C-alpha cells in the first residue's frame, strides 16, 4: 500500500485538542500561547466533534452585522453578495470595548461555536496521501483524520505536517 494520510499526520499526542465544554476564553489562550490556528474538539471517549478555529474566534469578536448578509452567513466565495458590509471603518472600538467583547466570550463554550463542518474536510487515516493533499489544496486548510467506524479522532494532516515529513533532514 502507498503512503497514507496517517503516515504524514500530526499524531494526537502532539496535536492540541479541547473538550466540548472548554470556554472560548480558554481556547483563546491556547491559540494565543501555541500560535495554532485550530483546535479539534474531542469528547472524553476520543470522538471527534468538530473544530474551533482562530477565524471563528475573530467572527465572535466582530459585530453580528459584519458577519451576516440578508441571505445568511457570508462565505469567502460570496463576499460580493448584496448587503455585505465590506468596510467597517464607521465602527470604532477602543481598548475597553475590545476587552468587553472578549470578556463576553468567557462564558461561551467551544462546542457552541465550532466551525461550519462543511468547511472542514474529514477523512479516514488510511486515505491515500494524494487525496489528503488535494483536500488541503482545495479547502486551503488542514484535514482531520477520523476512524470511520468509531468516529475517534486520530490526528490532523496539514501542509506543514506534510512538509515536515518530506523535508526531514538526515542526522
């Protein structure tokens, strides 16, 4: 069998994950301290539930009007939709207001604020690596590896994990 996504993944013991009841504030601190852009949300049994991402955190800080259009949420492909707020220069936010926005998030849970699952590719660990590379290219983000039979989180594959595997220097 050829190279699989599991062969080039970040294993679960090296991937930060959070339980579903983690506060958004705690997730913010993990993201800030580790410089990660996403945190898989995994329950006590190891089952994958979703992903909390840095862009989701930004969305939570923005005013709701900036993230919605008359037709619903705005995706990156629909930025030109009528009614989209493309410029927020009319809104000002001083440091106290910003701190208040962040304070408001302390009671929120990551489970209630996970990324849209349609934007996060999920595949089996034994998927051929070329399919994983294609998904990273297509979605412009990491791929989550989940055991299809159990839903158990196995790891993540990203452009960096792939490059780490390819560019390993001999000792």
